[in-house]
């Protein structure tokens, strides 16, 4: 083997984050696979240690696992204790199995600090965070009980790691402000997309309405605010504007939003499809005319997420209607690659929808430009290629260079 080949240990200690195509947490799965493939495309050898691929299958493929945690404080406490115990055991196992690596890249999970075991051996530890878990898991998801302990644990992990990856600048700002992490160790790495899998030339669209169709793909959580969209569509329909909605995904808000659509007399114009296999998601997007990404602030008061759906719609050559947060403002040029509206503003959302419908003859060209944008700048490979030099600069100050395979561990 070429001695110059770099070797990466990819770690994920969260027991419900899995690479299984049937995993309920499809967003984390997509992110894990994207980062791994991004490194591989750049010539790295990636050695994964993903706990969700080692636990009983029903933990990761059944929606009721998370529902059970929300329903019982006692179950949340037990689950937290189990996470802590698994974190110790899996950290020890991982560093025993994956010895000859140059870097460790870990996706942070509640009460997990697997990379610390490698760092003690002098191997650089890069930690990626997608949220302030001690807030999101308690206030937005209600799946954690020991929140004060998680906060202390999370802050310790952020401070100890060599490089902290944040998925948005908004998240980086919050983490730096609330945890005291040094700004110079933080790298912003937004989400990307697998432009080979999400390719309109490879998928035949699944169509559910003959009329213009707006589509949504994702977890049906409160911050997606599909109720705002449903209400806006109902009001537009009363004004004679004809547009339908297809919702692909599962989550705690599905029943409430289905009932809401029925209460507004919109059941015939909105189709909730539930969770579909990851391999089929591009075909469903191919059946949309427009993609929707209208998230609102989380409990922290800001919207620090980096929506995967935004890039997936664009990779499938679909114009996007999106709330004007960080990622959307970066990739969407109004009228050229999509349409923006002010977050949580129903009237501005209706304006964006009207504008889109009035320019429907331009959708193929807008979609084409959207795909070119993500292929050139926002694929997972482009993301990782952009991040590596930034990570190297930080690590050289502590470890020196070079980082060659077999040089550590």
C-alpha cells in the first residue's frame, strides 16, 4: 500500500445513528455516509467505527424507540445511563480495533467521547457537532433526561478535542459563546450532497398530482413548520392559486399536521407518504416541481442547522422555496436557483409561492442552474476538500507535520 495514503478513523457513538438504508434517522445517516465518501473520494482510507451498526437492528429502524423515550422520564434516565456506559466501552473498543490511523473524525453523540481514547495516544481528534445537544435533545426532541450532566460532558468534549467542526457559522457562534471554546480551533463545514446518487438523469420521478407540486423531504419535527406552509397553501387555494403538496418523511408531528390539513379542507391536495427507503428518495424528489425548506428557529432562538434537503433538491435540478437562513442565502439566488422568503412570515411565504408559480416556465432552467451550483461547490467531496487545509493548519500548531499513514498509533 502507498505509504502516503492517509488513514482516517470515523467514529460515531450514538446508538441510533446507523448506515443502514432502513435507519429512521435518515439525516444523520446521509451525513455520515457523505463525510466518509468525501474523504474516500480524496484518496483517504476510512476505517469506520459506527455504534449504530453494531446494536440490535430494531434500535435504529423503529420510530417507536424515540417515541418511548419522549413518553417516559424513567426510560430517558435509563437510556442516558446506558449511553454513558456504552461510551466508555466503545471508546476502549474503537481505539483497540483502529490503531494505525492519522486522524480521528468523530460525529458527536450524547455522552460520547470516543476520540479522547485516540487523542491520549497522540492521534489528532477532530470532533463534529451538528447541534447543541444539551438543548436540542431536551427542548426540541425530549429524548434526554440528564441535561445538566450532558451539558458538562458536551462542553468538556468541545474543549478537549483538537478541532471542532460546526455545520454552520450560526452554530459555531453559539458554541463559542456558551462553552468558551477557542474560536481558532473551530472549522465551519456545512452539509453537502452526493451528486452521483442525487442525479436527475438516474431517476424516474414518482408523481402524485397532475397539477404543480411542491415537495418536502425530511423528519417531521416542530421546527420544520409545515403547519405554516399548509395554512399558506389553503389561503392561496381560496384565492384560486392551484398547487399541491407531497410530504416524504416521518416524525412526531405527522399526525397533528395531517389532522390540520384535514381541518382546513386540504386533505385532497396534500399527500403524506411517510418514511421511504433512502435509495428511493431521489425518485420522489424527481416527482416534485419545487422543493420546500422552511425551517424556523430552534429552542436556542436561532436556526443553526444546515439542511440536507436544500442540497438534495438542488442536486435533483429542482428550484427551492426556502426560508432565508445561512445555507439558503449562500446557495439560492432569488429567481435564478430558487426563491427565498422571510422565516416564519406566512405572507412572505405566500408571496414567494406566487412568484414561483408566475415563473413556472422558467423552472427547468432554474433547476438546471441549481444543480450546477451544488455540483461545482457543495458536493461532499468539495466540502471535505475545503475543510482539510483548515484542519491541517490547526493541527500543525499542536502536532507538527506531516500526517502520514502509520506515522501515529
